[in-house]
């Protein structure tokens, strides 16, 4: 059900189904990710990790979730890299590493991105699932489901999750 909240405690039903008088409803902002998306995403990740039909090198569920967010989701929201500050007068022997932030990978200076040593020191900061938009969540889940199907996932739990998602839509 989709409703628009209006002034003076009124609402407009924007979908075919209407609220039932006397029944309680939990409202969720339609622009952000929903609790149902959150529950389904984590259930899918748990099942995919548990059955092991993936090619990600992950020792635990947290590492696996990060692989999924990196490869199938919104990826990195920012980067951290190291730049060497040239010595100042009187301290010629001291190169100082400086930690820098970059919004995008291409914001990192090219000489650092192409240097084999410094390239190893670049780190991405994954976008948190709680900061994904509803659209990003949906795309990530679509990508995850497509990958699971391509890998041949067909467990009882996977099918239950899929049936639950179909009944929620």
C-alpha cells in the first residue's frame, strides 16, 4: 500500500489497496530502504554464504557482505590514500607519510594510482547498507539474486526468501 500524508491528519491512497479501518500500520518512508528489503537482503546473504556456491574469498559473514556490497552494490563511497610529504629544511632525512581522503578513485593523484607501492596503500570505504537509497538497495538485491541464480542456488531457504519477497510486492 502506498499513501501520501497530507495536512490536518489526512492521507491520500496512491495504490489499489486501501487501509482497513481499525487496523494498525507501521509507516516507512518510500524513498529510503524498507525493513522488508533489509530483512530479505540479509537473509539472502546468509543463505548464499552458508551454501558456499560463490567465488568470494571470505572467512566470515561480515567479509562476505563487504564483497557483495563492493561487487554487486554501491561500492565505495570514498577512498583513503597515502601521500609522502617532502622533507622541510633541517629535516631532510624525514619523509612523512600523510593520510589523505578522496571522494572518488580518480580524485587520487595519478602518480599514486599508478605507482605499484602506493597503489597498495589505497583503501576504499564501503558505503554502509543503512545509507543505501531504496533504489540502490533494490539494484543490489536484483544483482545478488541474479548471481545466486546463475551460480545454481536452489535451496529450500532461498526459495522461501524469494516467495516471501514476491508476496510482499
